[in-house]
C-alpha cells in the first residue's frame, strides 16, 4: 500500500508539473447562472485540483468521525460489561457474608 501511495503521489506531481509548464493560454468561460467566469486551461486544472483536495479532506473527516464513533461505542460496551460484572460481584459478596447476631 505504501508503494502504491508513493506511486500515486509521483503521478499527481508529474501531472501538476505538466499542467504548469505545458498549459496553454486558451480561455474557457463558465456560465454559473448569475455570472460568467472566464479563466485559462491552467485555471480549470487548478480549480479541479482544489475540488479534489476538498473532496478528499471531506472523506478523511467523515472517516475519522466514524472511527471515533466506533471507538466510543466499543468503549461504552466495555464499560457496561464491566459495570455489570462489578454489580454481580458486589451482589455475590453481600449474599456470602454471614448475618451477624447483635448481642
């Protein structure tokens, strides 16, 4: 997995360098309904890269939230199990103690 990750990072870096060096100055216009945005092909590439970055950050935040929730759920189950065991142990100690006669 580490090797695959490093290969993907190198491919992404090569694509960025190719876009920065070999990018043409062709203009592109986006109609956003209210306004028109005019940019170059490099601008389109950088907007796409920023969009992917935001998407990946969102996925990481969601993944970490799910991990935290699972960890809390597991800890809560463990606490309930320990609490039940402690309660059973306490009940057993009370029934095993002989009743003392008040003299």
